[in-house]
């Protein structure tokens, strides 16, 4: 996935870099910034997740993103304890 496409999808999904990092399970927004700048490439799985989210109707993609964010925040909180 090109850096331009990655950013285009993220913005189309109204995701901040921080939320995209959380949804995709990467360390932080710096990783997302590097994907978008071309310094790193997202894994095939991350690219597929982004493309699937982009292919869904807006309402469905937002629902899935909300579920993923909720679950990832819970996992992160549990691992910090």
C-alpha cells in the first residue's frame, strides 16, 4: 500500500493517527506517521484491514472502528495494570 493510499483511507475514515495506531495494534502515532511518509510499510494484514474498512459503507466502517477502539483500549488498559 502506498503512503498516499494509507493516508487517504485514514482520513476518509476520520481516524486520527493515534486512533489508527490503536486500531491497527502498533506502538503509537509515530508508526502511522512513518507509514504515511514512506519511511515504513504497513504489513499486508494492516493494508488489508485498511482496505476492508474503506470498502464498507461509512456507517458500518464506523461501527467496526468503534468496536475495535473499545476492545483495544481495554486490552491496553489490562496490560498496563
